[in-house]
C-alpha cells in the first residue's frame, strides 16, 4: 500500500467516523436523549444530545 493510498484510507475512515457521530447525535437529539461526554477533568458527565448537536453543528434539531 502506497503512502497516497494510506492517506486516502485515513481520510475516508475519519470522514466515516465524523458522519457516524453526526447521525448518532442527530438521532439522540430528535428523541430528546442524553449522551455521556468526557470533561476537562478526565471525568464523565451526562449532557443533553440536543445541546451538543446544536453547539457542534449550528443546526436546529430536526423533527420527525
């Protein structure tokens, strides 16, 4: 596998992970669910998926 192929594979993998995160947050936000998120102090906290979705993507939460 050449360097160019490796870079393309890494870019495709990263794009897939970003898309999966977007879809997961959108679906959880639509159902008014929460997610577990790491904080700055190496701890965990439960936060609203709606808040995180709007903050990250600057989009309104879709309705169904």
